[in-house]
C-alpha cells in the first residue's frame, strides 16, 4: 500500500447550487429529501449503494463506497437554484410530472422553501424557452458578478462550509471554441463586450470558479471545456467535470458496444430515435440545440469501436440519431435502436432495443453522485478535469492530448481505482495470476 492522499474531512454543510430548477433538479432534490427521511431508496447511486473491492478476492473486503471514502452526509446537503420560471421546487416538481404528488407531499414544506433566484438567460442560446425570472445587467460580466453575489449570500445565510455547482438546465445551441475562449483575460473582455461567443452556461461556470466553487456541466453545451476555464480551474485549484449526463440511449450504447467489440462482432449500422415530451424535448425541437445534443450522442460509438484499429469490423458503419418532441410522453422517454451487425463469414444479424425509460429518474442519482464526488475531489486537492468521473457523461472531458474513454466498464474501473488511489489501497488490475502460482 502506498501513502494515502490527505483528504479533508467533510465537516459542516455542503451547498448545492443548481442552474435550472426543472425535472432533473427537482427529482434529485425531492429524492434526496425522501431518502434522508427514510421514505425512499437511492437506487442507481454509486455513492449510496455501490461497493468497492479492496485487495485480493480471498480477503473478502468489499465495503460500501460511502464507508470507504469521506463523502458528505445527505443530511448536510443544502439546495439552491436559479431558473427563468419563478415556481418553487414543489410547484416545479408537480409541473415536471416525474414524481407523484403523494410522493412529494412528505417533503412539500422543504421543497416550497427553495425558490429560484433570477437566472442568467438569453433566448439566442435556447430558442424554445422563455420565462420572467431573469437577471438584467449592463454586460455579461455584470451578470457574472450578480451570480457571484448570489453564491456569497447563499453561503453566508446558510452557514455553509463548502459548495458545488452543477448544471441541470437546458441544452444551449451548438457552439465551437473561438479565440475569445483561449485565456481568462480574453474571456473576461468578451463578457464585458457582450460577445455572443459567451453563452449563459459559461457565465455560470466563470462565476462558480471565481467564487472557489467546483463546477459540473450536465448538458452538452460548450461551457467549461474551453482553455480559459481550464486555466481558471487550475488557478483556483478547483475540480471541473462534464459533460452531458449519460442516462438513457447512450447508456445502452456504452453497455452494448463494448460487448460487440470484445467479441469482434462487426457493425453495419446503428439507428437511434427518441420520443420525449418534457422541457428537454421542447428545447431539442430547435435544430441548433439538437445539433449540440446530436454531437454528444454520436461520439460514443466511434471512440469505443475504434474503426481505425478495426477497419473490417467498424470502418464503414452508419450511425444516425434522432430526437422527436412528443408532448404526451412527458418525462417518460422511449429510445428505440435498430443495430445491424455481422458475424462469422459476414453473416448478418440484428439487435433491437426498446428502452422505455424515465429520463429524470436515471439522471437524479447521477447528479447526487457527481455532487458528492466533486466535493471529495475538492477536499482531496484534485484540480482541473476529473476524468475519473467519465462514467457519468455522454461526452466525457479529458486532457487535450487524449481521446475520451467511453466504455462504461473501463470508466467504472477508472473511477474505483481512483478511489483506491486516494485511500492508499492497491489498484486492481484483475490479472489474478497470483492465485495460480
């Protein structure tokens, strides 16, 4: 065993700041409240239910992750949010229609206390939404200063020891990194000049990092994955992570594609379509927002299957993704996949997947885990991109010179080995030869 990393104890309260008080955020908040009252179980949460093997299999040391690393207690979480709609968390949860009213009632009083602060919002970046609860300012830099005031006030009023900000708002239009994104100074100048290259999500990320708060990007927006934000995170000694929560269809792809590759089964085509009727579906009905999501959803197969390494198997597959806004479905998304594969001697086969999932039910435990792991990263002195959290994202961030790892099982091994590393335990390779010497 090596020396442990010094990890500060999770003393006091942890504030959770959330841009976007919609379906995902309210499902996460209400669910956490129900779990800490003993009225629900945190299914899907690695931090609450997952285990980690330590040492050799013969040692039979398999503690729960929350008993192995110093995570914040659920009772110490305090929530705040920004949103363009003034509805409190209870009203918003009712409108989202994810959790039943009878399940919300035991935590109604707590939810009603969470009233969203006016949001930084611009319809140029999210065309299919608008609401009255918005900030106004002379410049985008001024809006960032207002967010920093909100953060400071929230921390002081609630006597919080630490904070994490996690994006649960909608998908912005597709953007590419530009010259103004290269340095902190050029980004700040662009904010003062109201440059359209600075999206609202970037203003939130800037305000968080300047305030000493780790930032997680849960959408596919160009937000914290620009050189200026990397420089700021390094300067402030802060962890950042993203992007785009891996919930339904892409989760299935990162489970199935590694299996096809492991068995060297070829792929001719993968057609994916979704119907959903929540606010996310409404936003993605705009082609520019859909382009951002499409880029995120398309990337996983190419990285997992490595067509340049296996040209005969994966060099020519056709990959198509569609998202259709269908209001009657609400948050209960249906993802349908047709996969054309081939095996021995090139004989064709097919796989069909019909995943009737609940998007926010799948996302809520991801948000909880990311909040707790990012707080752990901050207390352990980890800074910059937290690639070990790729497990949770469709488009995982990584160092510029690397390609992202999309294989769910490799991602999980990386996550657990990082926890072992932090605690001075031996990393597990699954070699196992020592059992047969």
